[in-house]
């Protein structure tokens, strides 16, 4: 006969295990659904949410190199977003799916807050809040969040620095004639 008085909480029962597995599955399905709630890309083009995310990321990553004048800065950011969209369209389909997932995670409020601690949308956030969000991802102890930071930083920088029109803003005169 089994003595129920000596049941230990570290020895889970089958029902507890099933309830826990269902709860974890529900949380996973919810987070997975959030990625596609506000997608970052649709048919190779930025969605409004994806464009907002990339706009905020560009402000945070490229900020010191962008013009100080608000009109010129806005024009440079819009040109960069168009360049970034074309750059992403040139990547393999599998990479576009992964970029879409990252932009989806950063575009939805609950997952954006979990990844970056940023409560506002990327467009509404101040430059200081965006810088803090990027630092949160960059210095996070979880490797997936650090990888997310490296991906968005890499995409932003590759797209920006491959355009020769952006070189004067950075102080780079261009390649030397040999």
C-alpha cells in the first residue's frame, strides 16, 4: 500500500505533468502566434510594423552618422529603409523567413518588451529609449537575445554601408584610385 503522506513535491504526478505540458504548449503557441500577428515582411516588402521596427533600429544604430537637420534625417532614414528592403529582397527565401520572424518579434508589444524592455513602439520611442533597448539585447545573458541584436545590427549596417551615397555622412571618402 502507498503512503500518500510521504509524497514529495519533487516527484510530480502524471496529471501535474500533463497540465504543465499543456500550459507550456499554450505559452509557446501564443508566442509563436505573436510573431505572425504583426509580421515584419509580406511578399518581400516591409509591413507597416516591419518598417517601424527598422526605422527605430536605424535611429539607434546609425543615429550619430545621420544628418542633424530633422528633414534631412527623415529623408536619410526613408532612403535607408528603401535600401534595406531591397537588400532583404536579395537574400535567400529562408533568410527572409528568419528576418520576418525577428521583425515580427520586435514589432509586437509583448515580445518586444520581453526582448528589449521597450514598452513603446519603435516610432514612438525616444532615441535614448531605443539605445537602452539595443543595449538590453546586446548585453543580455541569453544568447538568443544577443544573436537577435547581432542580426538586426548586421542587416542595418550592411545595407547602410554598401550604399556609396551614405559614405560622406560617415566621413569615408570612398575607395582610393589605384
